[in-house]
C-alpha cells in the first residue's frame, strides 16, 4: 500500500509482494478509502498519471542529479516522464496510464443500431 506523490523505486522489493495499491493523495478520508479498497468494498480502478521507472538510472534527471556542487540541472527539455522513456527506448516498470482493477468484464450479447444519416435523432 503506497501513499506517494510521485514515482518511487520498487526494484528492490516488488518481487516480494503479491500486489501494489497506490493511493496518491487520498485526503481526510484516507483510512476509510484505503480500508474499502483492501476489503474489496471499492474497486481500485484508477490509472497512473505518470510513468514509474524500473530503476533510478532510468530516470531523466539521473545523469545530472547533484553532479555540480549538489545542484541538479534538468536538461531534459520536453523529454520528461513517458516522453523520456519513449525517446530513450526504456521499458518502464509501470507506464503512464497503467492500472488494473478487481473487475472483469464479459460482453455476452451486443448489437449495433444503424441510424439514418438524414435523421438527427
């Protein structure tokens, strides 16, 4: 169970846990919200708003992080987050937009209605 505001390094422990739930900024009802998810009362169906790296070396600021007298120079331009991973052909741990849920869906029956193009209804 994570409550972070940015990606975190998981490479040292992710293989040792059966699952991960990220709560982000859950607010004043954090305890109730997290309990509902853990007890299966609420479906955790959100999607990640950023990319999680596999290791620190994959992060865009790594080459310049605190290299000059404790100063980090961000020289990424627009190539931050998922753009950095795409440009450098890096496979993230969890890409932007990633997310699972407890729910499975099965479409049993479907049909398509054809509308007359002259009819605006």
